[in-house]
C-alpha cells in the first residue's frame, strides 16, 4: 500500500471511520478491548487496508493514542503506507534489539503512531511464539489507548492463531464476493480454539479501495 492509496482510503471513508470505536465497543459486549489483532482467512483480502482503517477510526477525534503495528514480516506494507523506515521495528522490539522509543514512529496524524515490521530476516518464529512477544505487546499497551496489529492470515500462518489469543479482540478482513463463509468459519474456529476472541469482520470492497466497516458476529 502506497501513501497516496492510504490517503484515498481515509478520505473516501470518513463517515464510516467515525463509527469505528462505537461499533468495536458494541461488539466487545462490555469487555475491555485495547489491543486488536487484524487477520483474514487467506492472503489478499485487504488486512492492511482494514487495519489502517480501524486505527484511523479509533483516532478519528485525535484524542486517542493509537498505535498500528506491522506484524507481517513476509509482506510488510505499513512503512510504505506511512512513509517511514522499515527498521528498526516490531521484531526488533520483541527480540530486544531496539527500545520502544526507537521503533515508535509518529505520523502526519496527531496521536496516530506506527511501528513498522523491522529488519529483514528478523521475523523468525522466536519473535512471535515466545513470551517476549507478550512483553513487547505490554510495552506498547502502556504507551497507547489502542493497539491495532496488522497480522497474518489465519489459515496460512502457523503462528497467527497463537498470537491472536494474546490480544483483547480479533477482527477479520473479508473481501466481498471472494471469501466463502465456510472458509471464514474455519478460520474463526482455528482462532477461537486457542483462546482468541473474534469480534467481527471488516468487509473490504477492494475494487473501490474503500472498506465497509461493519462489525458483527462471524
């Protein structure tokens, strides 16, 4: 995702973004949701678009401190979308190669920060399947009101379901007209079997480059 595409998404979807926080809290049914893992059943369904849209919606009034994290070492996009350096980043924080102030980058939007993926080759399973991941996540929680984690697909990543259970809630990105509900149900079950709490979906109409932000039961 390029920065111009990001700008079009946010400008063209302003009204829907205003409702994100309310919709998210409603889907959470009274539980505290501060960290959100964004995934999909399979690749190519617009997870990054969904993650950016959710983060921007939570930051709609500029008063919430929102951090969006790139957790896709195989196909990182957030550094390009926000025009920041890829490294140091999230995996460097997890592996104690960098401190939080070194990886947390401000954006042109007030109180919206981004943590890019990190250095090439740093996305090893150790950075995602150890207690170090949880410790890094808590460091970011202390510095933010909301964390939106741009994760990997649930059905093609071995560690995505395990990571999802470390977050307060999980949101699926679904491309309208592409993903069968049976496939989505399989991915949801995989997440929930390891403790992940699925809040709902973001319906992504990628041919218009604008997501429809609808939270509901999967």
